[in-house]
C-alpha cells in the first residue's frame, strides 16, 4: 500500500467519533515503536515530521523509513509535515512525496493566514495531498514552535467557519486550551469544550485537530525525574479529556512530548543503572519499547482508533 492522505481516515474517524493518532518522528527507533503499536492495534496512522526533525534526520531518510514501515505492515499511513511555516517548505515536502502537509500561518493576521493556506491548498490538491492549517495560537515550546502564554489565543468559532470556507483546507487545528511541550499551569489543565462544541456545530462533518495533546504519563515523568532528566511542574492533558474531544469532531490528535519523555526515561535508566554500557542497541531498544507501550495505549484506550486500518 502506498502512502495515503488523511481524507478517508478523517471521514471514518468523524463518523466513528474517534481520533487518529499523529505521532512525531525523528529516527528509526521512534518510527519502529509507533508502527509496531499501530500494527498490533490494526490502526491507521499519521507519522509527522517537524522542521526540526527534517534538519536532524534529513527528509529522504525519514521518508524511506516510513516507506519501510508501509512495506512491512501494509497499514494505511500518512506522512505529514508538522508546522510548515511557508509555502516553500510545504511545496518541497509535497514534491518530496509527503501525503499531507500543515501550513501554520497562525502568527499572521487573519487575512494573510487565509491567503497562505489557500495557496498551499491549491498546490497540494492538484497532487492529491491534504492540507491542515491552524487558527488561534497554542502556548508552549516544542521544536521551532515558541508562543508565550501572553500571546496565546483561543480559536474564534465564527472565524473558523470563514477560514475553512475561504482557504479550502482539509482540516483545521484549533486552540481550546492545549499547549505545546510539557504543560506548566498554575492550576489544572482545562479544555474549553463549549468552544469546541460550537466550532464542531458550525463546521459539521469537518475534521478538527488538537496540537499539544500529550498527557505527560506519570510513569515516565517519574523515571525522567529519577534518572536525571527532571521536568519540574510538567502537566499534560488528561486522557479522558482527549477521549471527550474525539466525540466533537476532533479527528487528529498530535503527540510528541509523551514520546520524548518515554524514550528519554528508558534510555537514561539503562545508562544510569549500567554506566559501562556502550552498545547503542542496549539503550535504544528499551527506548523503542517505551515508545511502543505509549502509542499502543493512546490508540487503544485514548483515541479509540483500534481497527481503523480495516476501514
């Protein structure tokens, strides 16, 4: 099976009131762990590449690793550009064989954001590639995304309708209270479900996206703190909130921080407990296993997309 775009994935997800997991990838072990979990759960899958990952691993290496995953599993997999910040980077990824791209013009004025998203959508749709855009600003820091709490802005439901109609994008990332990176809240994490319900009602049958939706798994947070990768004040989105969001048109949920924490915790544990170890396979292997555990739980118990590969 070749790479697929997200159109059919999201259609089935919307109708079934579940979400497809979109997992950020940087190297072979992360891809292998994610794909192994998806294969066990027979789940459709979005593997997404940030600007930072493209610089680190090079686009062709990542694409070939994803192609290997498809050949090995025959799962429906979309290769997605995460947070493309220009027409040029989206075009390059489309020309390089990505099946889905995100154009992130959320820092631009409303009219400029629409114009940029429309330009990318027109180029992508001619090549059977789906496009995600973003309206509103999530706080937090992750890779090349850096938005202060003061600059964060929730998505306006009425603007969302106008944006979708005028830009022609296939899905929309909205800001309802999630945050990039490990949460650092004064209080408890909270999602604005009233806003989500209104956006979903105004955009029926239209796929919405949540970024910054890692849950900060206690097991791996404790391991990070225990083995020297302390993340003080880290908080994530409770998993029950993510399950609820999928009932209101959220068809794609992004996960990156949870993967980083799990892999880092597993690797540090090996190197702290076995300081003389110098075989990368002996510490990258446990990192890969931790990724698989995290992703399988997300697919099965949080996003509800087990079996979606069969649809």
